[in-house]
């Protein structure tokens, strides 16, 4: 038997599994790029396809640089290679004759809470932020100033940010984490709320050709390309890595063993929740880039995504009967608040268990064990829109009632005002989070919440509460008929899973 130290929110639980359990840990660190700026400049000179940046610039013209909030990968790091890539793009544009004061950095956050001053300043490292002479604009998906995008196969009602039309060049600078984020998807994130929320979730986040969001984003890219030149820069990132005493967690067996024996685990679990989250957040982490690709945003992003999967993925020979998913202490949204039951489900089911290629890691009718307390953290501010959805799910999970609640939330003037003022996400974001769980829920037989401290919250979402991980695993074994093939995601960060099939 093996004892594994796994995160359950802001606590570290020891979970005992059999020797035959399949441990799915991120692979060892990759060799990072020595100089991101030089790699970005070279990629823009020699794109994968299409014209180079030098062939697209208009000397003295305006440029819009589209970026996304750095929400993935979880749990992130204080400094992000995307900051250095953006700085390199700015330098390269200035060298080619597009002066810095004519640069607009557009933060395309989609339905996320609108970035405030702190987040706007963080798009670049502090020294570069002070010397930047352009404008940092934050997209508002409810703004009356959004303009209709005409051409191609886009729907007549689609509206986009005017900065994408009133410019001489668009440069998209993102990282290739999923098919639904990065590349042309950043252009989708700069559209109106109904357009952003319209694509249904795909079964996998790593299959670009099967992603409705990616297909819509490519259509938007093509339509914009008919008005203004568009080029993209896509980074291949390594997993976020701990530094210091626990360097190597969760990839290293030695570090996992040390963490299981460490008195720090017991001390951490005994602390108040706010202190635990603060300590976990302050643990040293580094995030590196391993490659930079350029070209049309959808092309560069797809190629970078495939390279990242090949470098960061783990091979799983066949689907599992049961799978354990530890959840982090913060949500994949801004601001980085603690998980509520809906964002916990979205992180475990909507992200972690959709990071696969070839086939799902869970067999049809299998059991999922989420490690989290499912404590209700709904309140005013960023968490308030989630309370509206939770109440609809708690009363009745009938799709018609949820759709009615979604329609009401979309028109709620108070919720929309909170979004515009940067106090909360768009009221459609909780519904998009819950919808992202749909493909996994349709496949799973049941979802058990291990360590659940709010049984009513778990049952409201259709999950089974369990006091601890040992009980949850016994329940999963019983559902499987006494024996089961168990897998454990050693995370975060969550590794991409290559299930069956052949090597990429």
C-alpha cells in the first residue's frame, strides 16, 4: 500500500491506495528557453505559414496586441513567460516602425471579471510596464460600443471589440494550454457575451478539431483577417514547478515521500483556511516556456498545443474504472478566490478530466472521486453570480429551470453592473463553468466528494458526499464490483493524458 500526500483544497491529505494504482504525475521538468525575447523575434521572422511580421506591419500605423488573463495552467507562478513574450513583441513592432505610443494591449478576458489596475499592470513585468507608452484596454463583453463583424461565416449578431477593427495590425500573444484558450480563442474572448457563451463544451480540451469554441474562433479570425492583417504568437509552457524544499512535487517519488512524512503537513492542516491558502500561494514556483511558434493564430496555437501535449503528457494505456482528482486551493478565474462547489466541479470535471487525447481516461460508467471540502463560499462580489446558479441547481437540476435561471441572470441589471465595474464576472460565467462539466458527467456513473463538509452542497449538484478519501475509495470499489482499476492524478498541475492510441 502507498500513502500519497494530495491537495484537497488548502489541506494536504494522506490517501492510501494499493500498489496497483496508476499514478498520473506530470513528467519531469523540460529544458526551458534561455532567451524568450530572441525566440519570439525569430518566430515572427519565420512563421509556420503566412506572412512574417515584417511583411504585415504598417510603418507609423496602429497595432492591437491581444492577450488573455493568465488563468491556466494551475496553480500558476508569480512571473509568467507571457509577460516576456509580450515585451518582445512590443520591441519587435517598434523596431519595424510601429511606435510604442500607437500600441494597444487588449486584455480579452471573455466572461471573466474585468481586469483592474493591478491586473492591467501585470501584463508586463514592472520595469517594462513603467516604460510602456501605449494603452492597456480591458474588454467589456457588454459594451454598447462593440461593433458588428461582417464577412465570412460569422453570425449576423456577432459583435467584437472596436480595437480589433480600428487598427492596422492585430497580434495575438497567448500560451497554448487548451483548444478553448489561446490563439484564435483570444479573439473570441473579445466578442459580445452571447457569442462567447454560445459554443457548447467539447468532450476534450486537447482535440482542436473537435472543439466548437475553437471552430467559432477560427471563423472570427478569418473574418477579421478580411479587414486587417492578423498574426499570432503561441508559447509552449512547461508545468508550474515548485522550488525550495518540496521541489519536484508531484513528479518526484522522493519528494512525495518527504511530503507525506513532513510535520509541515500536519501544521498546515491545523491552520485557519485563510492562512493555509496564503502559505500555499506563497510557496515558490517557476513557470518556463519551452518553445515559441508564430503564424496565423489558429495555426500557431494548434501546433503549439500538440507540441505541449507531446512534451508534458503522460501515457495511459487504457481507461480507468475510478479516478481520484485532487483540487487546488484557488479557482481558475480572476480574482484567485477559494473554490466554491461549482468552481470545484468545473476545475475537476471541466478542466482536469477533459485534458486528454485519443480517448477519455474514465471508462463509461466509471467513478470520479473529487478531493475537496465543497464548502459554500458564496457571498457578495465575485462569488455572487455562482449563488444564483447554485440555488437553481439546489431546487431542481431540470435543464429547463437551469436555462430559465440563465436567461434571468443574463438580464440581471445588478449583476451586469457588477461586471462592468470589475467587481464580479459576467453572470453567464457560472453557467459556462457548469456546462463544462457536462461531457464528463454524461460519461461518469457517479461523482464522490471525498472530505466533503457540506453534504447538502454536494447533493445539490448530484454528487455523493463522503467523509474521507478512504470511504470514497471503498464506495468506488463497491460500485465496480469489488475490484477496480484506480488512477490518481498527482496534481496540480494536471498532466495531459494520452489514452491508448499511438504516440504523437
